[in-house]
């Protein structure tokens, strides 16, 4: 199988993770050069990318309409692109299908986040004021005081309408058979947010065109490409296990509906069926750590293949939970987890965990272990512990967390300290055995190989772990 992907930008979940997953599942994947996808607030080279896409031959195409129509997710929130221009760019999918009539075309299109891109202290204040305005439903004094005048708000609503029009056009492409599966992911929002009338209209059109089995609407964004990738081949049963009913019904931060609704939609999108007795178990811990750990122990006793989802809070793993898990790792001879995820929002991390849990006969469990360890280093160590430390260092030195110099003395010192901490965390897994591809292996060493801030801001990092294993 040959897969071509046009991601929504070049951040690790949208770019690097696809290469990692392709290696895990032994699938040939092609993505455009990272520099053509833009950088942060600089839009991707859409004209070049359109021509690149039309030059490709593949069995499957994964396409982000944010990159195709606007030049990326961040660019999709800006006024650079007119509706007519976005519409013309979207027509590229017709040409892709015409040149590859037997190919599967899977697309994602984002239902715009409630607020705006935060790239400075000024836009951070604007984002807070805009969120207050959207939640209140009226222009408040605070909105005016923060610079959200009529022109600012008028443009905000105009851009929402433009993006909504593009989302409706995407439904037309599904109805015509150009796009086989479409995900309309609702980015960061809240109950009663500005997405709700848009979703209502989209659902009405989906019902009218009878597209319910080909279109998925749920919370998320940056995980979509990973899920569409595994959808191409995954047909596996999955047992769902929760720490409590509270987690099942809870509305997570930056989302608008009970988490179980998102879980079910993401699970089915990713090609899974649900079976309580499945040997593959996804354990979701989001409110009761102790109960969650008891469930984890029971799943270990039953010999389940366990994938752990931490949704206790947004933007990083829960320190208490991870410390308990690491203590169990140290006290066991075997590495009992197959996957872990705790980055960004609940639906973001859910999609990444499902991508780890998918199945193909060529699945490489050693590379899967590497991916999981990188999640512990990134989602837990950086996001939960070290990100705030870095931001404190930058603030105390008068530097900007939204524009970090990768060659500064602060970053060099921080990277050195982070490497030491990462290697200490990884040592918890060293000396343990694990099953991979029908054999038993010993993890002889695991060290941090690479660390950087891909967009020169503290919000996300990119890590790579190097493993040494031995067949036993």
C-alpha cells in the first residue's frame, strides 16, 4: 500500500507521527517537504503543494483541507484567503480522484476553534476576551477594553462563515464520491460555543445527503491524520475500560460534549469494533486514579494488551498517575503497557492512542515501544514537569515563550538538564522484557536521542528516543 498525505502543518502530531506510524505498520508513506508546509504563522506554499499533490500516484490520499485551502491550520484562522480562492483550491481533490480513480481519498476539515491563535501576550489577552464575549453572547466592557472592537469581531464572524462554507463544500465532495471518508473535527471550544449552529447545519446536510456512514463529527483536530491513516487497514476489536462513570460522562476541557460520545466516534473512525472481551484493552483514567490503577492491575492479570489514556487534565499527563505507573513498571519484570498518550486535549490524545492500538500483520512492536516511551518523555516529562520550568526561565530572563531562540544559552542549558531527566525516566523501563512480533526481548538501553521546540515556542516539543534491545 502506498499512501500520500497532505497534513495540516508540520508539527510532530501532523507530520512526524505519520512517519512513525508508517514505520510501525510497515506502510509506504509520502509527505511533502516540511519547509513547503509553512512555519507557525507563515502559511504553507499552497500553489506548490497543489502541484505536488497532483503529481502523486497512490492507493490512498490523506488530505487536510486546512493546508490545501489556506496553507495550514493557523492560516485557516486568518483572512489571507478568500472564499473563492479556497473553493478553487478545494477542487484539487476532484483532479486527484480523476488521476487516481481507484484510490481511497480521506479528508479532514476543521470546524474552527472558538477563539484565535495565541502567538504573543497581546493575542493571549485577546483570546481570553473573545472567549468571554462568546460565552456571554454580548459585547462586554472587557471585550472593548481588550481591543475587541466591532471591526475585530466582524472579521472573526466573516472568517467563521468562510470556513463553514468550505466545510459544506467538503460534504458535497463526499456525496459525489470524490472523498470516501470525511472528518469534521471541532477544534478547541466549549458547550454552547459558536460551533453549535454550524454543526447543526452540517448534520442537517449530512442527513439530507445520507452521508452518516462516511462523515464523522467530533471534538479534536491534530490527531485526525493519525486516525485516517490507521483507518486504511485497521479492523480490530477493542475493549473500553474506564476508571469511573464520571470520566465517561464528563465534558473535557476545550470540548463540548460528554467524552463517551467522542470516544465512540473516534473508535469507529479508526476502524475498531467494540468488544468487552477483546484481548486489546484501552484504559481511560480521568477522575479516579486509585480505581484506575486497580483496573490496570486486573487487566494485567488477565493478560490484556493494554493502551493507557490519561485524560485527568489537558496539556500533559497527571503526575500522580504517571508516578504510580512508573512504580509498577519498576516492580514488574515485563513492560505491561503497549501504548500511552496524554498530550494536549482529551480527543487529541485519544486519537494518538487509537493509532497505537491499531492492528496490521506487519506491526512492529519494537517501534511501537519506542513510540510509547517518547510519549512518556513528551506528554509527561516535558508537558507536565519541564515546560513550566522553561517558561519560568524565559520570563525571568525577559525572553518570549512564543518566540524562543533555539541557540540561546537558556535553551542549551535547559536541553541538557532535560536530557538527564529524560534518561532517568527511561531507565525505569530498562532491564525489562517485552513481547514483540511473537518473541521476547530485553530492553537493554533507552536514551533521549533528540529534543527540540519545532515551532520555537514552548507549547509543544519534539523528542526521539533511541533503544537497544536483545532477543532472550
